């Protein structure tokens, strides 16, 4: 594994800001401008929704469709008005310190709230409000298909597009079968158990031996939920290092399984958290075993309610507000997009990942498991200044399922790889269950954990 992490951690989005000023009206230009201390105004588009997007939405079953509505403004039209609204917002010392790495410490346009009256006026059309994103100056709604024309005429709706659904295939845990002669002697005194080989492969024990273990760094995890009672997480709770959690599916403070969940809901998230930051010596240890954690339950695995990207976007804003340094996300959302749009400038979730990066958060996201053909990466892996993560075997060979770049605009993806074939992890089968799983889902938290050590 070649670590280009340190340079990425200190990159500033100035180059993005300069490059997009001529692209006024695009979501990417809006995102870039929102990282400034100025009002941002987006001209209402003559056609609020493209014909292709409308055709796609009409092809979906059901009386309602899920759409993003991007607004023209936030109700501030002068610098003095911006400064007045900005003075009402307080950023924590942790957030200011992290953002300062990217040269931004003040309140930005993306911090200002969305105009509540805009959301209320849309609801009067019969639309059901889902999520509000201050970063995108947008809100998502479940909209009756026959209300699309009425909504598109609202003067504050710049444009609309479908909310993309998740296309990530979740790996199935396998039984643990690690042979004693396959364990490599690590360069630290810690007992890593079955995780030894995957940590040695990317140099983690050498960092641990020098005292780098993620202490003081905050890692946000976006996934399906977590078996919080598993022994691999017990030390986190003893130490008080699980700083916050939120269920964006049921909108409550519990990210473990709830009565309305299917029994497998927490399976995937348990794998991911334990891989990044497991803390059960001689069983399962993650790179960032002494980090702080923010747990977001963003994905709903019930077949009738596929996960959607608006949960990811608002989870990123939540994590930013709580001072996250790193986000690990083993989730992809392609749905109605096509390869030509995997350019870092188009998908709403990609724009949110760009914004997180501009605010000093290192986003580690899975490439996807769509195979070996060129251009099989999936959003938000196409974002700028994030780490899109591919998967390799124990020998370092790229996994056949690991999605490939380049992006539509020719950038190399993935930036980095880690063990994603038979990766050791805790499983949700019981509080003391362990196994292996495969996918770029598993390589991503290894990279994110390693990033915490460097931070």
C-alpha cells in the first residue's frame, strides 16, 4: 500500500474554486462557491428537470417519486446579510481546528441553513419532506408524480433530480479459517489475532509500535447499524470513545437493531466498525483501535425500502458538526447515473463528499464491487480529494470484483487499496462471533483506520 494520505490531508480546494467559476449554475459550481463567505445565488433553470431524469422517474413503480430540489438561494443576497446570518452560527473548537487545515476557519455559505419557508411551500403541493441539506442548499421529498410540474414552477426551485438509490451489494460473512502458519509476526507487541496479516500488509503495526493508534482522532462510520454489545466494541464504551450515534432510517439515537429492522440489518456495519477500529486483543484489532467514533445508521436493508443517498448527505453534515476527522463509507449510489456522469461534478452524493473534503474531512469510500472492467467505479468514489478504496488479496493482487477507474474525466481511481478478500472482522452473529468477509467494503475501513493513525 502506498500512502499518499498525508498530502491529501493537507490539500486545499482553491484549485477547485478557481476552476469552476465559469460553470455557474452547475451543482459542482454551487458546491465550490458554497465553501466561501459570500452569498451564493443559483439561477433558476428554464427546464427544472431534464427529460432524461423525468423519464427515469416515471419509469419507477409507485405513486410517488423521490427527488432532490435544489434551491436558488438561502435568503441572503448581500455580504452584510450573509455576515448577520453567519454571526448566529457557532462552530466548535474541534471543527475550527480541523477546517483550519484546509485554510477555512470561518462560517461559510454551506453552514447557513436552508430557508424553511421553501420547504414548507413544497410540502403544500402534497410532497412528503425527507431530508434537508444545507451543504447542497437542497431538500429531498417524496413527490406525487403529477405534482412535478407544479413544483418545478416554484420560483425558488432552481432544478430537481432523482435521489439515487444504493447499488452496493453487501458481503456475506464467512467462517473464520486462519491457519497458524499464515500469521506474520507484526512489528509491535500487540496481539492482533486473525487481523494480523491484513494490518501487516499496510504497515499498521509499525505505526502502532511508534505510538500511533488513533487516540484523539474522530472516525465517523456510515453503514447499516451495529451490534454495539459485541465484545470487540466494549473498550470503546468503557473509555467513553463512542461520542455520538444517530439512526437516519428511524430518526432516533439507536444504531443497533430495532423491532422494525430485519435481523441482518446490523451485519454489515458490525463488520466495518470492527475492521477499522476493533479493540479485542488476540481476537480482532483495527488500525484505529483507540480512536473516537461517530456511528451513523444510514442504510435500510429491507427490500421494500432501498437505501438512498440523502441519508448519506445529511450524515456527512452531522459528522462535520461533531468534529469528524475521517469518514469511512462502504456504500455506493449509482442508480440513474451513467459513467459519463462519474466525473466528480455531477452526482449529489459526490458533491457532498467534495464538500466534506473541502471542510477538512478525509472521506474514505469503497470503489464498489462491479468487477474488473474499466470505468466500473460508482459514486461517490469519483469525488475529488477523497480516498476511493479498492480491494486486494493477501498476496496484494487486485480482487476480480474490485471496481476500476478511471473517472469519466480521466482521473486515476482507486487512490489506494487494502485487504478486501477474506478480511478478518467481528460478525453480528453473537457478541463474541468472528469471521471473514470480502469486498471493497472491507478494504475501505482498513484505509480509514490507517488514515486516523497519520492524522
